[in-house]
C-alpha cells in the first residue's frame, strides 16, 4: 500500500506534467497562427515589384501628358503663324492697292496738267506754228487728201481767214455761215485744224468722202 506522500508526489508530477503539456500545446497553436499571418504579408521582392510597376505607369502617363501638351502647343503656334501670315499678306495687298491707286491718281493729274498747259499754247496747225496742208494730210489718206485739197484750193487757196464778201462764207472750206464750224471748236476763226475737222466731217456726212465732194464740185462748182 502506497503512502500518502508517494501519492501526493505522483499527483504533483502528474499535475506538473499536465500543466506542461497544456502550455506546450498553447505555444504550438500560437506559433501556427503567427506563421499563417506572416505568410499572408507580401515579401520584400513582391512589394518592390508592385511599386516599380506603379512608378512605370505613372511615368508613362506623365510622358503621354507632356507629349499631348507639346503637340497642342505646336498646333497653336502653327495656327498663329498662319493667321499672322494671312494678316501680313492682306496688309501688303492693301498697301499695294493703295499705292497703285495713288500712282494712277498722280499720273491722271499729271496728264490733266499737261493737257491744261497744252490748251494754253497756240494750237497745232495754227497760223503761227503749223501748215494747214500738213494737218489735213495727217487726218486722211493720200487719195482723200488730194480730193480735199482740190476743193480747198479752189474755195480759199488754203487761206484759213478767207472771207467771201458777197455770201460771208469763211475759212479754208468756206463754211456758210462760218459759225457752223463752232461745232468742231470754239477757235474756228483762227485755227486751221478746227476748220479742217469740220470740213472733213461735212464732206463725209454729205458726200461720203472728200472725193465724193470733189466729184460733185466738178459738176456744180460748189459743194
């Protein structure tokens, strides 16, 4: 029969052993739980890979944005340059048109001034400066001039002041009355050219030509 002391010792041992086993089990469970949690956290290499991918994507987006901004700036600059070129051309065209108009106005004024000055000079073909026959030759063909000259020679002897004392006919072509020649110019009394213009017009309208007038004159001694 075991003694009480021995039983107590065994109990103590058993108690100690039980207590130790319980602690060991608890530690085993905790260790497994911790191991599981550590496995759930990404490793350093995986974290670096994810971080590198994010940075690469961000750099690509930044580069794309910068390229879009550059392209937009270039397009805006191109449009601005085209608009400036168009405006410059329009301004140049306007300036050229204004200069051409000014040049034409100046030329017209100069021509008018020359014409005005020439009006104050003695008319070409006047008694002071020209030959009535030369003037007549310049206004018609040689054939028509000969017919015209035949009439004038007989009517006035090429005297632009010739006056018929009985009828009052006047000038190279002996217009009757002489004032008829005012239709060719107000200087009909003193300018042979004006008288020739009127006489040629009269012969053309009434007889078709100076030669027609000369043919009539030969038959009637007047025209």
